[in-house]
C-alpha cells in the first residue's frame, strides 16, 4: 500500500514592522484555505512567521523585544490558526519566537528565549517541537553593518537536539517527521542526526536576506555573491535530502521588509535530491507536491544504508572538535623507509586500541 501525503510550502511575502500578528495569521489562514482546496495534508510556514524578521532590529533591553515572542502555544494570536487547521484537518509546521520559563543546565528556572518551530497534526495536537541550534549573526550591535542580524542576542541555542517523531499526519497512520530552522539547513550534521533517526519528511522555514551587509562588503554583496544566495540554499537542502534519503519542505518568508530584501524560492525536495516544486513569487504563495514515502527506500537500502556503510570510528572529529585545527606539515623523511605518507598520522586502529 503506497504511503502518499500531499504537502505544501506556504510561503509568506514580507511582514513590515507595522504589520500585526493578526495580519500575519489572517494571511496564513488564507493559505490554509487554498491548501484545503488543493488537498494538502501538511502545510509548512516560514521561520518566525508571525512577525517581521525582528533580529534585524536592535533592542538595548531584551524585555523591549518580548512582544515579538509567544509565551504560550497556542497563543491568543495563533489560536485562530489552530482552529482553522482543526476545521480543515490539515497539519502544519509553524516557526515562531518562543519565551519559556524553564530550568537551564544549572537547574535554575528562568525566562528563556528560543527561535522555535512546532509540528501540529490535523487534530490540532502539537506532535513535535524544535528550537534552532545554529544561530547565525551576532549578539551586539555591529556599527559596521547596514543590516543587523541579532539572532545571537535574542535567542539561546536550541536545547532539544534534532528530534524525529513518528506521528499520524494527513491520511498516514505514521510519518517520521523532523524539523530544522533556516541556518540549520547549511550544516550536514543537522541532516545526518535526523537521518540517523529514520526521518522521512524534514520541514523547515527560513528568512534569508538576499544580501548581508557587512564591513568587508559595504558595497552590498555580502559574504556570498548574490547569484549564489539561492544556489547555496537549494544546494544545502537538495544535498541533505539525497544524503539522508528524505523528503523536505523548505518555506521562505520573502520580499522586502522595511527596505531589507529576503529571497523566496521555497522548494519541496524528494529523497533523490530533486526539486519537486518551487515558488516563483516573493509573496504569499502555496506550492504543493504529492510525496510517495516509498521513495525513501531506494537510498536507505543502497548507497545510504547507514548500518551497512557508515564508519563512525573514522568520524570522531565531528563531535570531538568545534573549530578546525591546523593539519600536520609534511617533511621529507630522513629515512626513505618512512616514506609511507600515513606514518605521521594517527591511525584509526591506534585510536580504537587507545579507547
Ligand atoms: N538566515 C540566514 C540563513 O542561514 C545567512 C543567514 C544568510 C547565512 C546567507 C549564510 C548566508 O539562511 C537565518 N535566519 O538563519
């Protein structure tokens, strides 16, 4: 019996500073209604979907930024979205700014802020929560920048890992779902941790500037040439899907927000890394695809059969190190018999023996 689910990326156009959360929710409900007409069973909304991308704005006191956040979920502003989703029996992925009062690693309960997403099924149950791990940008106001990117100021690093859950979604009795948020898509480790839990559908939202203004490039090109912006985003998502034999729905918030341009190009990608659908506007736009979950079997039973082919004993650096280290410098061996290039390297066998 084919396991097929129809998914949708509900791309949002720009949200200005003056726009209210109610305005954003109304636009999202209109996209849900369009999704219902097209038989969509799971809709993915962008990162921080309720407001303008507020990390581009500096607040000296964090409390002055609290209005960007949700203290409960559903919150008063998002309840209408949950109600519409229940009415239509449509699941959704929502990105939002979360304030939680919970213990930190020292056991102290305190007010904590995260860049968060949730997966809600067609009955309105929150089946999974994720908090963004890879926070780009900076924590203090950077006078060199024309556009700030203060995610490290407003959010803590996510403390939920990269979880996967198998839960009912649409007509499926069970779908293995996992999430990431925006910058996470650029890190292969995020995809592989989900892949090692059998993920079949990765849902992610993003708010990605078309150019990053920084001191080095006041000309506006940023640290990535404009023609590569979208290419790198798609490359990351297509590679993640191919290398972990999973589907992904990646949804943008797009357009010009108070003069700052975010690119759109939302996509749905299959386990072969092929783009199944792509948004072509920078406005509210729904793209959809019928995903046959049987497609995940090809990759994970051959090239990416992890149990068969992965060699974790050779991967220690991935979790032992944070930054890169300088490699050893080769010198011509004085004794020709030592010409074996690996003689100066730490062999995995030695590492295993030492452990
Ligand atoms: N935004 C961007 C992203 O990772 C960025 C930051 C832009 C990184 C361009 C690299 C290149 O898509 C968020 N919100 O993570």
